[in-house]
């Protein structure tokens, strides 16, 4: 499905993440001992969800023949009283959409592949490399 590699390449917590021909930097903010040189881990978590959100809704709109114009999703996270992560999405489209179109997009966004995995959880395994 997906494959990435992360390599420590700099001071403190700076790392290069590679996926095929693409690369980005991960780091912690200075307040946590990093250099603030790239996305923090939870920024990447929200970035994955926002990318899936935007791509899925753009695909759905295209299939329906709907014009979204510029689409934007703003995501934020916080911890609730039980210390569970709560993610909130606010969706924007510059093109005028009807209430029925927005209702459908809000239904679709609840079923994006990354949304489903994040809600279900994942089995994560680890092993020592050679």
C-alpha cells in the first residue's frame, strides 16, 4: 500500500523521510529540543488525513460534475478529558455549493480511507534490521 523510509540526517531530531522520489523533513519544534526544521510527527498525522480528505472529496466532486473551486481543509487536534485525541476538520470550497452538495461531501469525508484507518486503529509490528 505505502512505504516510507526515515533517516536521521541532522542535529537533534531532524530526519529525512523518503517515499519513492519524494522527500520531506521531520523535526520537533525548538520548544521540544528540535530545530523546527520540518513537520512534527503529529503535523504529519494531520497532513495524512488532510491529504486524503482533499483528494477524496475532489475525486467525488469530479465524478458528480461539481465544481469545488479552491478546496481547503483546516485540521486541528486536541486531547479530551479522557486524554483521547480529537481531530476536527473544517472544510472550505470557493465555488458555490448547495446545502445538499455540502451534506453529501460531509458524508463522504467520514468514509475516506485514512479516516477509516485512524478510527479503526492499525496493527503495528516491529523487528530488528540487519
